[in-house]
C-alpha cells in the first residue's frame, strides 16, 4: 500500500473521513487504476467506519491522464478533489502552506522571489524556532532542486539566509534539535 499520505481520524466514525493524498507530478496512464485499487484493498482489509476522501495534487492539468470510462463517476464525486498547483489562488494574505506547494511548480525566477517572501512569512508567522528552521530548510531545499547548478552558499545569498543562521534563535533551535536527537 503506497500512497504519499494517509490521514485518518483518531477514532473511526461515520462523520470524520480518512484521506488518501497523492502528489502526481509525472504523466502515468495507470495512476487511477493504482490509486483506486489501493483504496479498495484498504477498504476490504480494514473495513473502516470512516468515509474515504482522496486528494490529488498535480503540478498542472497536462500531467493528468484521465481514464475514459472506468473511474469517471468516482473522479467527479465529492470524495475526490484534484488540485492543480499552477492554478492555486493563494488568498490575501497568502497561505504559507499553499505558497510552499505552489513554489514547487513555479519557474526559477518566480520561485526565488516567492521563496524570499515565504521565508519572511515563516519568520513572522512561526514562533517556534525548530518549526521555523524546518520550514525555511524546506523552502531552501525546493530552490536547491530548482537550481542544481548553484551552490548552497549562492542560494543562501540569493535568499538572504546568511543572517538567519547566525541568529541566536536559529542557533538555540539547532542546539535544541541536536540534544533531542541525541536523547532519542
């Protein structure tokens, strides 16, 4: 059973669904066969009381390969939600989480500018140092993957991150994370 995300309520109930989440970034003619096959294997094996929902993330509509007949009713039902990251409206003020998702599909120039804004947003919205560091590292990792010919130092300079890693909050959060890791 391999899906990108599986989220279920703490207790099975008929009013709280469980969610399967798939990020599908490559065209795949068998995607829906595999997705619904895994869903129905799970339903047969565990027989949950909770209803199911599926969330599918696509970078754009070109990647999606819709089957002609087999799953039309399921895909068009309210149980399946498809999101195309290049079409997401971020809202006003923009959501940090949606901004990070959209960062994945932006072109290199837009991505660097968006990453700067998202880093500033993370600094102001996230008060816990470890969470803030994790989110900023995620943003930096996305940019590193978009710009494979740039060094980490060049990317840190582009994103104005040098000063962050020198701050007391960052250093304390890093030390705290190291201590927790040693304890585990």
